[in-house]
C-alpha cells in the first residue's frame, strides 16, 4: 500500500482527493493537514510515502513545509508533491529546490493524479515531467549562464549521459531503452549519480543539471 498525506487548507479539496485516491486498491490516505505546520507534524507521526501539498496555505505554506520535510533525515523516504494552479512563479521553482519531488496542476485529470502518486512513491520520475522541465527552463533562462559545477567532475561519461536524460524527464525504463541498457543498470546509474552529487531525489538532480549548465534552456521541447 502507498500511504498518502493530504495537505490543503480547503476541506472540500481534501475530501475530493481522498475519495479519488482511496478508490484504488493500492492507495491509502493515512492523514490530512490544513497548513504546513500540521503537514510536517503529520509526516513525523505517520511517515507517509507521498504528501500531496498545496503550495499556498495560511500560516506555514507548502514551500516551507516541503523544505522542512526535505531537511529532516528521519523523513528521507517521504516524497512531497506540490499542488499548484501553475502560475509560473518562483514559488514552484523554489519548491523543487526545497526538495519537492515535483508538482501537479490542481485541475489534473484523476487518472493522472493517481499515476503521479504511484510514480512519486517509487521515486522513478518527476511529476508531470514536461511541465516541470518547462518551468525550470523558464527560470534558468532568466539568469546568466552558470559556470560548470566542479561537482559534476565526479561523474563518469556514462553517468553524465544518464543525468542529462534524467533532466529530460525520462524514466529509468526509458533511459535503459535509449542507451540499450537493462532497467536495473539504468536504476543503478541514477542511484550512483544521486549519491555522488549528494542530492535527495530526481527532482533535485534535474535542478542541479540546469543550474550547473549541464542542460540549458531550449534544449528540450516545450
């Protein structure tokens, strides 16, 4: 079972998500929170696999809550998925930098939400990768070209190639097919890259790929 925490200040929104998710045999909503403080406390108590977190809540917002969860070593396995109206603001980009696994647009289709929760739970790919790439490219394109990060020198040539494909939003299976590898080998490469670069998950790996200049805005299709 995938254990889910819902964090949104609107009770009706939480009820709608709960009804949708619990209709699936492998999904279980284990708790709810109405603000960021409650969400962090609930994560520490319940240890969910995935948190669906509204980014704008009264008091402690979803961005700060995501940052606190990402910084807590006890919650290393918790994946935060930010819910947004997709205003293309620094809030969402900041959420990815803060440690969120990705984000969903609030009016996403039910089947897309369910799929996204499963994907986030296994840590296999970003949520809505095409939208995430477009968002990161939007903000990376506003700043001057970054200097190459010396952190990337730790990567082998193949690992650098895999990291570029992760930044393009490919899953492990898609990376394996592209590079003619087994899925297990692709997964091992991704795990080693994250260990070498000391990043929490694939979302932060994508952010690093953009901010280091490994992947530049405009390379990827909108």
